[in-house]
């Protein structure tokens, strides 16, 4: 039974992964091990179409970063082992073959921002703060690669890492880190509404899209496209694979050469 992560699934096949490790949701060795286990478990479930990652309403942080009390005792080989465990947990989370939405309605700090960056989408609270404070803890933050994936401005990232200062969701809204920035009280509802827009589609299509989106981050566009085509061939062989196409085309079948057809063509282009 997980100690820190609770998974619930609603009737729309939307799962909520709730992270609760009071008082501040810090990331310990135990948390990383459990995150990996939960991520691997979620990857095997066929009753889920979209995943939303949240924290309790009363949480002091969505994720407060590394557990510093634990970290200070880890040096040399111990620190290297910790990093290996972190990498395994983050990779397992990144590879969950579902659309993943981070509902960020409380502070997100340090490795918490790394974790949030590995969600496919992020809904942030205007009032919540976001920071990379490693420099203030006597450490270094070599984290730009995670955020370069999101096309965040390099100058902003360096400012965050070199100062360790916290920025509100409203201040970071133009950075590209978020899909939406809303008042804190609306974050969970907005995240669920976004999930609902995806949950109506076939699981096979969502999963293939997620797998290919991740693969597209590595290698050339041509390699990515060719690999997608191989997945598409396999997907087209499954039962009901053309249902969506047939449904779309049937909406304009009565006016193949009229305005409706033109609208259909423009939508398809």
C-alpha cells in the first residue's frame, strides 16, 4: 500500500495521482522509490485515459523539492546512488503512456519543478510560487535541459538558477511553462476540464500519441516521423481503428460538393 501517493479513477477514466507527504511534500528516497513503483503500475493499467497530478488542498507545497535533512547525509557514492534512484523514478514517470496534467496550486520548488516539467501539461495557480533555489542551499542547479524542452527563455532560466528567487505563477505565465494560469481555487477544476477534453478519445490513440511525443524529443524529425508511421500501421490494424474517421466523414456526407464539404476539407487540411 503506497504511503505517499493515492490513485483514484473516476467514471470518465480520468485518474488523479495525489501526492501527500506532510508537512511540505519533500522528495525523500522513499518517495522516489514509490513514485517509480506507482508510475510503472499506472503504465500497465488500461482503465485510465488521462492522469492529473495533485496535492491535498491544505498542502504547503505541491512539491517542496529535495528532503534537505536526508540529503545532507548523502555524500560521495551515497549521493550517486540517490541520483540513480531519482533518474529511475523520473524516467518511469515521464514514460507513463498517458496524457499527464500537473495541477500546480501550491509552491513548486527545485526538483519539484523538474517533476512538473515532465508532465505533458501544467495548470498553475497565479498565487503559487515557483523556484529553483539550489544556489541558496549551497548547491548547483544543472537543470536547464528539462526546461529547454518546453522552450522556456534561457535568460529567465539562468536568472532563476543564479538567484534562487521565487516567481509567482502570474509572473511566469508568459514563459511557456504553463498551459493555463488561473486563480488557486480554480486549478483543480481547470485541470479536470482539460483532462475531460482528452478522455473522450480512444485510449489507444492517446497512448500512441504520448509515446510518439516523447520519442520525438530524441533524434531527428525524420526518425521520429518514421517511427510514428510504424506505430500508426500497428494501430490501424486494431478493431475500431477507423471509427473516428468514419464518424467525422459521415457528418458531411449529404453535401459533398457544398459549403459543408468545404468546411470539412478546411478542417482536414
